[in-house]
């Protein structure tokens, strides 16, 4: 039986493209009222069957406006993030601060904004996008990203533990390398994009990149009532990278 979200309200950040868009579509197709947010509203214009809202998750005022627009939500999918390339010798303090603000503090803001409504509803599901580049695995030249995504996993487990008695579940997804517009941008930034793509594929033991839809299917499960016994966990979908 397909997972059903009928009667539920779901908020998705960074829904304009890639994994965020696939999650918004999956939630919509499962019957939820979906509020799809993105910092670039032009990316949301052709996303049918959802409500759209321009939101900068690095701004508390913008996140509060999103919460006011959405009302009480049953589901919050935190997808907004940034992949920084570099090691500890090349990363700057500014890049560190930006990466943690967008990858971690944005979730701090959104969870704080939507959690009270979930508690009033008697429960809810929060899904945070982490990565295998975290405490799960060291990935070359992912210093800021890996450290920030490790913090996302810590945040996920802490929220899950603190609010388990309120019926609120909080879980994370740790993807491997997933085909997306942002991945294309990173690949095209290399001197040899063709070789860079081959290298990205080669590090996946399954022999291919993941798809946004495959990650969205995990997010759909975690949002559904079928996952009612699942909280504080990290579901890895990485093509075997961490085996």
C-alpha cells in the first residue's frame, strides 16, 4: 500500500530543485497540503499542486513568516544546504560560518518555528537532510560540509530525545552522491568536468549516482504514519559508500 499523507500539512525547504523538489512532489502526490519554500521563487513557479513561499532560511524573520503562512504543520522537511569544497587548510572562517549557518542553524530556526504547532497537534515528523559526509564517513575535501552535517545528525538525535513524549519524531537522511542541479554546478566548476563526474560515480560502490526521487521515497516513509516507531535515527541511502 502506498504511503498516504492525506489530511497532513507538510513544509519543505529548498523545494525549488533537486532533492527538495522531489520531496515536495512526493508529499503532494501522497495527498498532503504542501508548502514548498525556496530562496529563489522563480524555481517554484512550475511546481504544480502546492503552495509556494519565498523563504531565506538564514533569516529568522523569513522563517517566522513561513511558519505564519503555513500554520501548524504535521511534517517539516529541512533540505536547504550548501556543499563547500576544501580542507581545513583552504577553508576560511567566513566559509565555515556560512556553511554552519545554512546547513545547521537554519534547521535550528525552522524546528523552533514549527515545533510548537506540532506539539499542539499531538505529534509530527521532522526530517533533516544530513549526508554520509559527516560523522558517518570522511569524504575528501568536505571539511565544512562534513562537520556541519555531523552537527545535523547531533541536532536530529537531540530533538528526537527531548520531544519524544510530545509525539514529535525527528529523523535524518544521509544520502551519498545524488544527481541534482547543484551537483552539476559543482562538477562544472572543476577544470575537467567530464573526469570529475567519472570520479563522483566511481566512489559509489553501486556504480551510479543516486536520484532525487530515491531520497524522496525515504523522506516520504519518514513522514508517514508507517514510520511512527522510528525516531532519532539516520537512514543512509548512499549507493554503498559507507559499507
